[in-house]
């Protein structure tokens, strides 16, 4: 009976049934078979609504949508180009930094490709970079900001881990700090490759006039990271309070001061952002119910026992985890992967003495590569549609960046100090 029900759920998933229905159905079936009152699912939704940190998710998401609809992306590109354009490979580094910052605030890598691709791709072509390099750079750098605050996946991982109550306790602030060095390492390695590719190309002469001009036009966006991160790390704001301050600040700047967004556009922007949040919260609620069933049924421990029969070395476990997450990243978006897999992976990883903060950074760093891992990485198809190029060309274009970032992920995985030094120091 259990096998038939499992096959039925798999068939429903493959037929395109919404993910939350599959998760909810698995939880209902599990509780029913264990003769547990199904009201426990409603209780999980109520418990979800009581999490103070949850407020940050819709607020930061709405902030990201406001920024993407405004002129902020163009101003960001002009500013980074004025600061870095004089370096060999400078325009490519501009692309990396702009996409990373934009993804950090929007929380979705595809948005960076769509919003910044129209600006960066023609500029890179005009500067003399090869087309495949440009396609690979924009497609792969579209997910770099996942490790930087106030990234929505970082917050979501923290919320779910805290609700599980397993292992060493940590805060969202710790995760924000943990992502800094690994994220910088990724940008540095990709910047090195970009400098090599652009070593023979003419650079944009440094212009103090262009720098001053770009600083003036970006004067309202420049304080934004300092408001968010400074407020959180100084202890002046909690993460949810920082989210509220950020959305008010961005609203005032982009709607009232810069007037990039008209008041009549606000309902559609709110609708788009809240549809995403609604999907995340529904999946999160049913997955928490499903997680409780799995913990009660000791499913993670049963999986661990099976794994331990084949893998008794933590280093081997981490390598297999990276491979698994790469595959997972090609078939699931990062939000669904977090809410579904973290409750299963975290208890197993703790048995191998993997720090939960370190696990979170490994999880997100690997998942962001999965966005452009062939054959079905989501960013590959977004970029193919955005730039009008065959997806097979995107496979070839992203391959060097995939190799570089995979090496970086393995460094992050096997050097825990990269993730843990800053949280422990502060």
C-alpha cells in the first residue's frame, strides 16, 4: 500500500501537480496511517504564523521587486563601471558585482539575468569580449548573491533550521556573517578568470567626472546596504525590523524621490511579489507538517543508518552531499529545495558532526551552481530566452564558470573556517 501511494505521488509530481499539494498529501497520508489527528497540519500553519522572523521574508521580497522595477539596476551598473571599469577585465567584474548585489536584494537569480542582462550583454560585446564568455558570465553570475545578506534563501534556511531545534543554536545574523567570505571567494575566483579573458582588451579610462556623476545619481541607493547590514550587525535592528526599515526606505527613494515607479504600478508589483511569497509560505507550512511526520517516524535516522552502512567518513559524506545538491538544484528551485530537503539533510549531517551554519552555506552555494547545471538548470533557459540563443550554446558557455564555481564549492565544503570564522569572531 505504501509503495502504491508513493508511486502515485511521484506520478502526480511528474504530471505537473503543484508542489505544495504533493507535500501536503504525503503529510496527510503519513499522519493518517499513524492514526494521528490531521488537525496537526493546521496547527503547523498556526505555529508558522507565530515565527517573528517570518515577517522579514515578504518585506525583503517586496523590496527586491521595487528595486527591479525601478532605475536602480541601471544606476548600479554605471556606478560599478565607474569604480572598476579601468581594470583589465573591469567590465566583466562590474557584471559580477552588479549581479551579486542585485541577487542579494531580490533573492532570485533569474531576476538579475532579466533585469541586468539587457544592459550588460551589449556592453560586454562592445568592449570586445567573446559572445560565449559574455553569455556564461551573465548566466552564472546571476546567482552569486545568494550567499550575501539579506538573501531570502539565507533567511529561509535559518527559519527552517531554527524550527527543527536540532544541533547548535544559531541566528540569522550568524548566517549573514557566514556567507560573506565564501561569497567573496566565489567573486574573486570568477574575477580572476574574467581578468585573464580580458587581459588583451582595451580598458575604460578612469574618469573622476564619471565617478562623481554616478555617485550623485546613486546617492540614495548607496546607503541601502549600510542601513540593512549596519543596523543588523550593530544590534540596532533585528532582521525583521531591518526588513521593515528597508522597504520603507526603498519605497520613499524609488517612488517619491526618484519617481521611477508610479503609484499606479504599485498594485501589480505588490501582487507579483506576494504571489511568490504566498507560494513559499504554503509550501513552508505543509513541509513543516511533513517534517514533523518524518521526525516522528524517524525517517532521517533510517536514511542515516543506510548511508552509514556505505559511508563512515564525514569527508566522503560531504562530497556525496555536494553531488546530490547539484542534481537537486537542476530540478527544484532553491526555495522548494530548502523547505523539502533541509529537514531531511540537517539531522543526517549533524550525525557526521557537520556544523549547521556550515551546512547552510554548503547547501546554498551548491544550489546556486545547480541553477546553471545542464541539462535543466533554470538559469540556462532564462538566459536562452533572454538573449535569443540556443540552450546548447548556453551549456558550452557556462562550462568554464561551472568548473570554477564547483572547485570553489569544494573549497568551501572542506574548509569550514571560511563559513565559521566571522560568526565565531562576532
